[in-house]
């Protein structure tokens, strides 16, 4: 994706903090022999330098990964359409945050390896522990392990973008903020939060702490 200098993450902490509260996105892998890319929406667990997840064994992603183990995990949120009347330029635009993690994939087929991934995912998604025992050889799930494959993705590069008119004067951005606050569509609150956070960071000398 195009990332203009004013839309880039100010530092690594910014995109990591944003991604820490998001665990659903799309994993994209090149198609085999010139076919269209394989794109799979999925929950995942991001653990700093590694992403883990599992998918059904019939998923077409496995053939694509065998041919090329490079994958992109793409997450976007806090988006809103900004109409022409809100911007002094008279040109509409989109606000959004997006993080793309370029990864090298390792397919996990051992029972213990898959159980380990599922334990970690369950601990994240159901931290209250309201699930059965996850183990390779016992518990309510172990017979189902043959139906899935695990995936470990080592992050090798990151593309992070926060597109909220940061190149414009504060008065311009305040006008858009007022429009988001008054329109109050389902995604507007998230876009407004990100825009105000970036404005405050500018006022504080680009610190995003």
C-alpha cells in the first residue's frame, strides 16, 4: 500500500499498541502458477515477533504456502468515509488505520504443535478459561486435531499506515473531527479516536506515549 510520510506510524510502539487490541484480519498468499492470490479471513494471535493460527485442512492456503512460504497478514480498522463538504479542499477521502505484517510461514502438523497453538489461542480469546482441556492425547478436542493444520508466521517486515489528514492544518482536521462526532456512524468513533490521538501527538512534539 502507498504510505505517504505523514501517514506513516510515528514509531514501532504506535502500530504495536494499535495491533495489540485487534486479532482478526486476512492472510494473503501468492496463488500457484499465476493463479489469483489466496486470501483467508481469520482470527490470529500476535505475540511480538510471531503470529500463530490454525485453519481447516482442506483450506487452499496450504498448497499456496507449499509453493511460496511468504504470507501477508493484513489488519485494518478505525475507517470512515470523509465527504467532500467536510474538507476545505472539497475532495472526499477515506480515513483508516492499517498494519500489514510480512511473514515467513511454517506449517505445523504435529499433534503437540497444533495443541500448543490452540492452547495459546484459547488463552487469548477465552482468558476466563471457559473451555475444555486442550491436549494432544486427551480432552474433548484431541480427536479433532487431525482436521486442522497449524501455522506459525515469523514477522520479517511491517507496513503501518494511519491516514487521518496529518499533513493538513489543525483547523482543517478539527472540522473533520466535528463532522465525525456529529454523524456518529458505527465506525466513526474509532476514526475520530485515531485522528484526535494523532492531533494530540503533533501538539506534544510527535510523542505518541
